[in-house]
């Protein structure tokens, strides 16, 4: 993600705590949304198109987009300012602290879309499918919770399949070419549109945590 300096990003975020939750309260997300609906999160939400469209399409699911860079999440915030969607919140936080923001079992699904590949071996721990991240997802997910992952990066996809398998996670709906598969209802992310328009194949898989 190319980062552009946006001097007003932090001010805009601070002015909209109803959209970008400043002080997430572990165990209080149902209160935050004002209902008991399931909660799905996207880790590394970027400019937010996926989570915004998912929230509009599925009003009975609550969504939280987590993005560590304020200069990026501010674009997702702008979408909410332009047209409010009550079942979507944003978090301008690093997902390494997921268990600080969410109670055990508070989440029902995790989405990872076009995560940074970090191809160098010495950066393996930064990949969002590295085992320490899987441990965090497992902790915050309710029983039967799933991880849905898509990417254009073959190396990251292969690495992630290995990482899920080593963690004992059964895999389903594995696609090596999502856009030429029979998968219905795909919502494109900003990165997905960019890379698929250049001819890249999109890989996708769903993984469960062992019971
Ligand atoms: N999901 C979006 C898409 O498909 O268009 C953005 C993809 S972009 C390549 C990856 C995003 O993940 C970046 O905005 C990056 O800042 C964010 N990210 C990476 N590691 C993160 C972490 N540990 N916590 C929160 N966000 C993270």
C-alpha cells in the first residue's frame, strides 16, 4: 500500500468516534452495535470497499474493519461519512493486539483480503497468516468461526495453506482462480480490482479452526 501523508487524517478520525472506535472495549461490541447480531472482522481493511459493501449487503451481520494506518483508514471513514451504514465500525489499530480489543469468542468470522505478502523469510512473523496471528484469530473467534482469505499473491497463498494445515485447520472452497469459478456473491476489494484488471489470478480459501 503506497502511503500518502494526510495531515488531517487523525483529526477526521478523532471527530468521528461513532465510526472509528477510539477506545475499543473488550466484550462490549454487542453494546457498541446495539444488537446481538454476529460480528465479522476484516484484518487489514485498507480503504474499506469490501467491508463497506459487505455491511450494506448483510444488514443482520455487524462488521468491523481493522486498519493500522490512519492515512488509509481515513478513506474507509470517508465512505461512512458520505453514507452511514449502521452495522459497520472501523478500528485504526494493529491486529497484533486483537486479543486486547476482543473478548474470547466475541467474533464469528475473520476476513483477510490481499494481505501484505512480506516475501522475505526474515519478515515471516509479519504475515497475517503466521501462526501467532492464527492464535489470536482462534482466541477471539467463537466455536465454528471461520477465516476467509483471498489474495493475488501465489507465494503468500501457498505459505498460508501450509500455515493453516500446520495449525490443524481444515480447508474448504479452495479456488485457484476465483473470478473464473462458480463462487457467487464475490465482493471485490480495491486491490482485487487493481490486480485482476491487470490479469492476475485471484486465490481464495476458507479455513476453520479445529474444535
Ligand atoms: N484489504 C484491502 C484490499 O484488498 O484492498 C487492503 C490490502 S493492503 C495490501 C493490506 C492492508 O493491510 C494495508 O492497508 C496494511 O496497512 C494493512 N495491515 C497490514 N498489517 C496489518 C496489521 N497487523 N494490522 C492492521 N492492518 C494491517
